């Protein structure tokens, strides 16, 4: 319990300082809409509702979280991006801080068109992990950080409800293999490392059906 509280406090501090640093940059929603309709539309849809399970649904996601992810795709000070995805690194490269904040705000305000769960047995297993975790494996309840309904906590934990199962499964496996490593305090890498393939698939399917 103490460890969870400390981790939450560290993440809260990270989110607060991150937001404060760019607080003076005001979102330009009109420009963001133009970028979304001309660039982002190919993979995420003009309103952030991706039509392809390999690409995440961005609509309704927290603006602070989206801004952080876009920032992590950009190289800085001659260093490689914190989050390395060839396509997104290329997409984020020409974006200014204002563009990223504007896009983050724009997508956060769009109405999400959620995915859906597909396997009742997987859902039952996923529900148990989401609500209670797995004590024997040392896995905490996902709801503790992402909320009972998967709405997340802005600036700290992303909204997961309704996300494509395929995308969530891929990201959990990427955290487990450390192919993705932009989680503060290694929180998701530590948790994902304790999850089996079956548990990851079950959680991903359950998340897709959350509302």
C-alpha cells in the first residue's frame, strides 16, 4: 500500500511539473482540427476514432497524457525519442509544442466511439484482474490507477475504456519486453512483467468493453 501511494505521488508530481512547464502555451483547436483532418486522419480518424485495431483510439483521451506521448515521440537534445515508433516519430518531428498541445486538447474533446469485448471467458478473467489484481503474482488491481470504469486519472494515468483489445495487448507486451519504456517510475513495465500472455489477452478484451 505504501509503495502504491509513493508511486502515485511521484507520478502526480511528474504530471504537475510537466503541465506547468508548458502552461503558457494555449491550444489552437482550429489548427489542430486542420492537422487532424489532413495528417492524423489516415491512422486515427479525423476525430480520433481509429478504424484499425492496430492504431489506438485517441478520442476522449486525457489531453495531458496525449501531449506527453506526442512529446515522447520527438527527439530532443540530440537524443533518441523516449518512445520509439518509426511512424509516429516521423509524424511528431515537424510538430511544435503548440501543435502538440493543440492536438492533445482537440482529441481529448472528441466523443469516443468505443470498441467492444469479444470473449465472455476472457472478460471474466480480465474483470477479476482489473478489480482485484493477482496477489500471488504481485499484480495490483488495474482499477486502482485507471479507475473502476477505465476513465483514468488526467495527467497521471490514461483512459483505457473502450480501447481496441489488439492495441492494448500489444502495448502491454511492449512494456513487458521493454520495447516501450516511457512509463514514469517503470510502473507499467513492472506490472506487465508479471502478467502472462493469457492474462494480458484477458485484460485487453475486458478493457475493450469498459464504459
